[in-house]
């Protein structure tokens, strides 16, 4: 992942409601969940949940699956795994062990 992809994805994850939505979707036994199901669990207005779902969709963290007259959502585990790998690399690259290497490269 490029830095701008990491930043955009992290922004999408930067709200507690969106983190809760991901948890709800990830724990569904059938692997998908509709907006109404999420709304019931969070006790928020459907319009609020929809706005948060749109942010997650735009970031590629979930996928929409039409089911009749409803849309259901599925967590994109590969996208989350890529973010985890990229974030781990970023954190390791910023850690104290990386500082001597950076100094040697600058010399």
C-alpha cells in the first residue's frame, strides 16, 4: 500500500462507530450483514449508519452485495490484511532500531 492509501484507510477507521460496524460485520455467522441489522445493534439512526457505511465502502474496507431490495455488506479481509502489513512496516520503520540505519544512509 502507498502512503496515501494507508492514510485514507486510517481516516476511515478513525471513528468509533465505523470500528463498531466492522466488528459487527466481522462477527456475523453468515459473513454479511444489512444496514438495518447494524442499525439495530448500534441503536443509531439508519441515516447515520448509512453515512458511516459509505465511508467504509469508499475506503474499500467493506463490499456491498445486493440481496433483493436490501444491500448487505461484507468485510474485505484482504484489504485489512494489507493495511496491517503496511502499518507494521511503517511502525517498524519509525522505531528506534530504524534510526541508526537512517543515519547511516544519510552519511
